[in-house]
């Protein structure tokens, strides 16, 4: 929604609330319409109506966005949960699937990573799927490619933890160093990291992110429903509801 539409919607909502209040006491019955002087007086005497209207509008927007997100996630549930090209840990056929959209350059993703690791350790019966988005910084794409290349060698999760746990500015050289530290076959890694096969996976994730309207990271989706928690206790509580 553009700014003009948003302004018009808010004004309309404020007027509708004020109209309801005023008409409860004073409407121009002869004209069959609203006494505009009474409306102005009502707004002047009760400015809190504007705040109430704005809060109501905000609540409606959040509710509508949540409904739309749920619809999009369910429409794309197979790509979210079962794409064989993106990394995952846990049971392939798990009934509970947690999906994380993240970016290796995202500070909040770095804070969340230890919680995700603890969730993986505490819940061997679930599946955790990792969808690397690459819009935060230019180096994000190379980091994601490195992680997918590591996944081809069965070493995604150590790379995920190391890259998000790195306290500093990632560079291609540092990412390659982390790959070597985690025991990757570096000749194979160098063939894979910039290959079309790996780049195609990153592009698949980007396209999925657009389809389900991921606008920020980290974003967590549990069995097709977005969950707005970013700590291990909160995530575990949502998982426990499904067990």
C-alpha cells in the first residue's frame, strides 16, 4: 500500500469512528447526513479517538498480513518443507517441520543461530529446513553458496554455525578458511561454490522468498505457520504444542 492510500485509509477509519460516536448523539435527520460541526467538535473534544482508530487500523493490517502469510505458506508448503536441494537436519519424514529463512550477514540471525542449534539438539524427531536469503549484504550470496557447497559434502550445519558464529566481517577468504577448518574437500568445494548447480539453489530460495513474501530475516515457519519468536524457549514452546 502506498503512502497516499495509507493516509486515505486512516482518515476514513478516523472519520468512521467519529461518525459513529457523533451519530449516537447528534445527526442531521432532515438532511439525512452527519452534522459536520458536531464531528469536528467530537474530534477536538476526544482526540483519543484518532489513536484508537490508528490502533484498530494497525491491528487489522497485522491480522490481514498474518492471514495472507498463512495462505502463501500453505500454497507453497512443499517447496518450504521438502525441497531436496536446500539443507536440512533431522528426520526426512518428520511430522513437525521448522523452516528458517536467514541471511549470513544478518545480526539477528547471528543471535538466533545458537537457539536454532539447541532446538536441533533437543528435537531429533523434527526436521529443520534452512532457506538462505541473500539480501542483507553483497557477501551474503557467497556465504550462502559456500553453505550449499558444504551441504553437498554433508557438512552444512557445521558451516551454518561457524559462519553465523563468526564475530567479524565475512569475506570470501574468511568463508573459504571456515570451509577448510570444517574439513571440506577443498578441491571439490572450489568446484561447487561458484557452480551453476549451487547458484540455482540460491536462486530457488530467492524465488520462494518472493512467493511467500519474506521481507525480513530471520523468519521462522512451523508446519506452514509463521511464528514470531526468536529464542529457544519460545520456539520450543511452539513445537511442544504440536507434539
